[in-house]
C-alpha cells in the first residue's frame, strides 16, 4: 500500500507539472516573440534613421543648388536638382543590401523647413509619395534611372533656401508602416487581443544648411 500511494503521488506531481508548463508556455512564447519582434523593429528604425540623416546631409550640402557638387561629377547644380538628389540619397539607403526596410511600405518622404528647435514650419514642406519606377530620373546619374517617389506640391522650393550667415534648417522625415515579421500578432489575436500586424513608424533628421564660403 505504501508503494502504491507513493506511485500515485509521483504521477500526481508529474501531472501538476505538465499543467503548469501548459499555462506558462504561452507566456514564454509571447516574451520570446516580443523580443524577436522588437529586434526586427529596431533594425528597421535604424535604417530609417540612417536614411533621413543621409537625405538631410545631402540637402544641407546642396542648399539652394547654387554650388558645385561632387555628387554630380563636379558640375554646377540647379535648384531643380536639389530635392530629387535628396530623395535619391534616401532611397539609396533604403534599398541598400544591408537594409531590411520594405520600400513598398514607405508611405512618404517629406523635405521641410524647420525651426531652430527642429519643429516643422507650417506650409513649408514638400511631400514625395511612392510611385514605383514612375518618379523623375535621378539628376546627374548615367544611365538615367527613374526613382520610386514622385513630388507633390512644392511648398518650399530649393531656390528660396537661405545658407548665408543665418542659414535655414532643413528636415527630412519618413513615414513607414512596419509589418510584423513573427507570429506575435496572430498569437495576441488568438488570446483575445487586437492582433495588430503592423506598426506606424516615423523618423526625421534636421540639419542647418551649410553656409556659403
């Protein structure tokens, strides 16, 4: 009788452990998938940050387009070249081999005038939206290649940008929809959550236009 009771007690403990494991497994899965998803999202955000920085750097260097720029093989720029070259710099980063960004999920790229604190100036922004292969050709690039973004209304023309003793502040921002890479959204939906499978991301960089020498 003693041996039989001990056997039953051991089986009961094993069954209890199995039930506890079944309850804890979903929690561990959520934590694991959450960490994995955070890593993917962080990687995407770094690429967006790098892209806006490259765009703002290009815009700051070209200013109003009245300079000679090495990006165009040392030829004289025009104001009409500036914004397309900014967008080309952004697109080049987004499409680079090390980028995980899905460029089809880029909603818009905006070039705008900013205040000294980085706040966008109302009515001074140029929004470019995604139009795969239907955008303007990249200036100064041979062979000519169509960009994947097209401009809307130009509210802040490059010709009006000031780069004298008190230069304007130029900002570049990206609006992006990050799509979950794991089953995290599906699992949350299974347990009664919203089950969101995407996340809206934005990144921006502001730089001063380089003063004229």
